[in-house]
C-alpha cells in the first residue's frame, strides 16, 4: 500500500478523478394560463397596451435514485383561483399525476419566494422538505404564522409556519449555496426581500431556473429589469450573472412565458423537457 501511495504522489499513477455531481432532468409543468396579462407588469418600460397569455409553471427535477424535486409549487386555494380566474387550470398535484408522478413521491420543494402563486401549493406534497431562504422566511413569517409583511398571504404564512413546526422547512443560508448535489441556490434578483433562483446540472451543462427573478426572454434580450422588483439594479445584475452560470443562454428559463413551451421538447401536453 505504501508503494502505491508513493507512486501516486510521484505522478506514476493518475490521481483518482473527482466525483461528478449528479445529472438532473428538468421538466417545466404548466398548470394554468393567465389570459391577457399586461406586459408592462413584467418588463420595465414595455408598451402599456401590450398583453400576453402567460403560462403558469413550476418545475420538476428528476435525479439519480428516483429523487424528485420541485422548484416552486403553484397555487390551489380557492381564494386565488376565484380571484384570478386562470384558464385551463388544474391543481399542481393533479398536473403531476397526469405525468404519472405521485405527489407523495416528491422529496423536496425549493420555494423561490413567498408569493402565493409559487408557495401556496407546497402542502399538496405531504412528504416533501421545503427549502427557502432564511432571510425570506424571517422577513415575511411572524410569530404564530401571522404575516410579518403584506407580501405574503395570511393563509400561506400559516401554512409555511405549520411546515416549519413539523420540521419540514430547510433554511438556505444566503447566496451560492449547494442545497442538493448538482443544485445551487442564488440570491440577488430582489423580486421579494430574499428571493432565490437555482442552477441545475443537466446532461448538456448547467441550466438556470430563474422563477420570478426573470419573467420573459424579453427581459434578457432587451436588458430590462422585471417590473416587479425591490431593486432594479440588483435584478439586472442577477440577469447578467445567470448568463455566466448557464452553459448556454437557451438554458436560462424564465418563469412566465409561453415561449418556454416553444423552445424545448415536449414530454406531455402540460410538460416540456428543458435540454
């Protein structure tokens, strides 16, 4: 054994290769459409007369050992469905089941931020751990599960606090944190106090799931911040960083755009593969 170690140190035997992070498969899941949404509410400086039918999506990541992770969880509580009247709506858990994926098989949910259309469905997946930025949780969820800030709905604050009490919430400690092998969380878009986006290692390199830190491809192409941000400079910096993180600009995935469904390969009527 000593001779082998000496030979390795001398360079006669190649050093063992570093283990590679796992490769994930990413699927964008469309569970609803919001018709005729104002583009000016998505892209700073856009024509106020323009509208767009936006696809409401969350993402399924499938990894080694049948591990399944969601990025965001959509919404399902009646107050949101009634007030927004989405077209072609199905409950997020039902959208997964149409793909043959049981809600009970979801191991983790990465919540990009606390807005209702991303957080509300988290309790539809009974075995999942929920990952959220620590500062995001503390800023929005008060004692006893009451909202500490109006940016979170009261029902979702209570739900998230209940998951925390049950030991199912994992706090992410800031920027550039690898929260699961091959999946890293970043902050800086400032859509909310501490919103996050993630990079995911896939077969062709690294993809970025931007969530609401990037609404449309138009934000990137025209270098325009999202219209709903606490800090436009921070948002533009996050967009530039995404370009450096992703292996290819095509692998930067904005949150609400039917064009996502046109640039990637279909798996199902409600799902497309990001590759």
